[in-house]
C-alpha cells in the first residue's frame, strides 16, 4: 500500500483552514503535502484563495480515493462528521492523523484513524481516542479516558481520569467532566459546563448564563 503523501481536507470552513495550518506546522519531515479541500458549499470561504493556496477539488460525494492520499475530516458537528467519514470509508478512503508538534500523547495511549490533535492538546496514560475524534487546542484527555468515534472536544476542555464518552459526543469550550463520569452517545455538553454525573444519550447539558447584577 502506497504511503500517504497527499492530504485531502474535508471541509473548507473555518476549522478546515485551522487544520491546514496545523498540517503546515508539521514541516517537511512529515513527508506530506496538502493537495486541497473537498467541500459541498457553493462558495467556500474566501480566505482560502487569500491565505491558503490549496484548491477546492470538488464535492465530498464526488471524491474517489487515489493511491497515496489520506483524508482528514475537518468538521465539528459529530453527526455530520461520522456520516461523511463512514461514506468515505466505504469508498476505500484512508484517514490521516493530524497530530500537532506541540500535542503530547502518552506512550500507553491508543489513537484511532482520522484523529486531529490540535496545538497543546494532551492525551494521557492509557487513554483511548477512537476514530475521527478531534481534540482542539489545550484540550486535556486524562488517564484512562475513552472517547467514542466522531466526538468533538473543543478548546480548553478537561476530561478528567476515567471519563467515558460514547460516540458522537460534543463537548464545548472550557467544559470539565469530573472523574469517572459517563456521557451517552450524541450528547452535547455546553461551553463552560461542569459535569458531575452521568449524561444520558442525546441530552444537552449547559451551564446557567451569568446575570449582571
């Protein structure tokens, strides 16, 4: 099987541009280049042409995997991310892990395919990060944490020891989940929320908004 050398970023929005930046930070030693984006919108972000010299290669549905290509699904919404990742996998696509040079991954941690670890993220001892998971900047994945497929962990999140996330969980910025807590599939944890007990599947949890006195 040909080594992955050309990266296709799926999603040409804001997060897609961030992922392009992180791949650029890998440097020449990584042996990969960005071939371009796949996007289904009629008018991808104008910043692509201004700041990122990578073409939009076509729609996601029209993509046919080629030897030496790896895809990265740069989409935040877990349901959409999983739907797209599964459809690409059925076509035989190979998925590339984007691990920023500042990310820290413990020797005993386990990573799936298509994982994105953004700057200064941490995956600690014996943690498991499944396929298509994103851990954004300064996200902390504590010891023995399990993150299910397609989950999105936003910036400055703290998943403390033994937390278990089922597939498709979305955790908003600055949220904290306390040790040993389980979160059901496709639950949404709002920004700044502190989770003390189990969250059932499909539930949305959020911190009360502060009121001005």
